[in-house]
C-alpha cells in the first residue's frame, strides 16, 4: 500500500466507497435505476456487517472469511482456462475449494493435472456452447434476460427476471426449447437493474456514485467507478456542496461494459484500500479474474460488507439501459447505493458493482464488471 498525505486521506480515506447515479441521469433510461437525488437521504444506512477476524487479511468483525488458499486455487483455475482457450468451457472451484478445469482431450487433462488442478471431461463441446451464446447475443435483446455458460454442467444457463412476462416470456422460453437440453432456464425474482444511490459518496451534477478502486497510470492518480456513473457525471467532488474537487471523468463505457476512469485532483487521491465499514480497511495489492465457486466480498455504503460466491463468469445481462457482456455473476446481495463499489477476494480486486435484482433482506443476484478488463483498457494498475 502506498501512503498518502493527510489532505488526501481526508477527502477519500479509502479506495472503495459505494454510491450511485441519481434518477434522470443523462444517457440512462428513466426508471431503470435504483436511484435518488443527491440531496435525498437513503432509507437505509451502511450496515456494520464485516468480515470475520482474519490476521492474514486484516479483516475484523463477524461473517465469512475468504481463505488465501481459495485465492490461489482461483488464480490457477483462471490461468488454465486462459491457456486452454477455446478447448475449455471454463473452470470453477468445487465445494472443497479445489480448482476444476473442463477439458476435451487427454493432453489437456494432463496439462491441468500437472498444474495442480483437477481436469473434468466436458459433457458438451465448448464450440457448441459458445455457438449458443453467440446466437443469443445476436437475437435475444429482451430487457431482464441474460445467460452464461456453466462449466460444471456443460450447459448454457439462461435467466429471466420478474418483468419478463406474457408474450415476451413465452418467446424467451420458445427460444430456449429450440436450443434443446443444452440450455437451462431459471427465473430471477425482482427486476434486473443497474444499482444506484449513495452513502460514502462521490458527487457530481446532482448525482452521487461510488469510488471503486484507486489506480495508477504511469505517475498519475486515477480511480475506477461504474460506467453508468461516468456517463452521467464529468466533474466529481467529495462533498455534496461541491467545495472539494475530487476528479474528472476521462473515459467511460456503458452499455457494453460498465467501467469509467476518473483522473484524481492533485492531493485528492486515496489509498489502495477498501472500506470494511467497521472502522477498518482491506489493503488491495493486485487484480485478477474471478472464478466460479470463489468466495468473494462486496463493500458498499448502503449494505456495508456482504459475502457470497461467484456463480458465473462471462455472463451477458440485458439491462433496461442496454446489454453488458463479460460480467461476473454472484450470490452477493446488493441494494441501491452499492453501485460502483468494489468486489474483492482477500487482497485481490475482482470487479465493480454494476447491477442485479433482489436485496439484502430477501436475497438476490448481483453482477460485476471485471476489473481486469477496465485496467487493461485504461493501461492502469491497482496499488
């Protein structure tokens, strides 16, 4: 972790704070966001939910920990999946935390085994599954739908939220039937939407959003946030009155992706940490790709710290505002105000909160923009 001066720490004390885009923000469909105007209070405050005591990771409080061994297994699984490319339908962590990689031949199985992971012969060819998702990307644009490849079952999982009803639901189901047993339909309660609101917020143009991760590009300081936030706000401040300049949006991508890069004002950059909402922080030292089955943590000002597991990667989500691809799907809950906040595992950055359905009382599903894609796009790195 790189330490900052007192003035910088006072403006943005940590590298990750949850927040939001207000209703009616430019470029976003009205009514599609969980949103409030910047001056309106949230009906909930950040819960003091936090990670269990973990000397290796610096957590505190109560909740589930994220073992370092799980992070290592996840890194192995992701590396092998990249190495095999089109010859695998993906990788995941099984119930015991072991890295499992799907393969289609004995040579690749030996490669996976030699790397310390478990090979599993795919029930369906990766080419067939990728063909299905490619067809869906061309033909399925109904808001409230999405899909991903499940490596554990060698099937495409296709979902609909509670807004897909009547003829639209019948059409989606018909599409799934036409693709046969390789497609499994599931129903997500509630409405898929990009998450928005605020708390420990960054402000701009009547809106408020969250700061995800502080990053460096060369010798310059920046931070990442959600793209649907960057689309709406150019100049950010750390206070609602606009007196303390924080940064300027220099690039934003949404839909398609959901990430934005903000150049920090001189002296305003924070440290490379995330807020655990218990008076402590977690130092973020690297970034990596998420893996199915990985234990993860989300930090956000509305709901505090929430834990869960990755259930899919490379997911496609048809939000009302547009389609986003390559998403991380999780069982982590989120609510208005958690948009743009960080997803991490141990000291590893994984994603930026994008959207989902449900809440932290009844449960739900939340999607995240992979942080590795944003870092590569911007030529930046976490610190």
